C-alpha cells in the first residue's frame, strides 16, 4: 500500500484549486494500492517559517504533523494555483519547513490557472524547488487552464480530454512511486 498525500497549496478565499485538489484526492482514493489524504494548507495553518523543522526542538504542532505525513509518503501530489507567474507564498513556506522528508520521493504537480496558460510558470518554478529539496518531479504534468470553465460546481471536469490527461498523469505518478519506493526499500534492507 502506497501513501500519496495531496497538498492543496492555496489558502485564498473562494479558491478554485480546491475543486482540482478534491478531484486528485478522489482519483487516488479509487486506486487499489493507494492510501491518500488531503493536506489543506488552510486547515494546517502553518506559521511563517523561522527555521527548518529539523533545526528546532520546539516545532509548531501543525508543522510536526505536516512533517510526519510527508515523511510517511511514498510520493506527493501538489495542487497549486498560479499567482502572478509563480506559486503561492504559503506553499513555498510549507515546503521550506522540511527537507529530508522529500528525499527521492516522486512529486506529481498539478497547476491551476484562470487563464489559458494553465500555470506553466508555476509548474516550472515548483519543479525547481522540488529538485532543490531532493524530490523527483515526474515528467508528466497536469495543467488546468480556465479553471472556472474546466470544472463544474461539483468538482467534475467538463472536458473528457482532461480525464484522459489525468489518467496519463496518475499512471506516470504510480510508475515513479513504485520504482522509487522499491529502490528506497532495497537501500534500507541493504544497510
């Protein structure tokens, strides 16, 4: 059983990305070998980072909880809106708290945008951050352009092509999850 949490990387009011995060969470819940959880940064309410968690003896409870979930993860899905050509500061703050928890874990990145670009600048920026933190961004991406039109009020995609793209994205996420999890396990048994 693989644990793949979905990080909802926005705390904005009336955030459209919540629909997309719920879609990703629901997709993962349907997979036989996957256990998932939606990690909503709005609910976690992480304080602004003063120091990485590993350097603190007095880590805030919400950050300790976030660390434990990410540490257990076999891979991670991030759902992030694109704000001003990048990702939200609240997401960067959350990611920066941790480091070793991300090592050699696959990251599937789903970007959300109100315009036609689908969040390509956010995607590129997050891939760089993930690499720097020691994670492995999967090559596949899932970009949601014109999110207000792309999902109905219940959070279902309105375009059947999106579901096909989602299937490719999650298939690739699972390939990387299985491959890197097996490799991490082999290394642990060898030591």
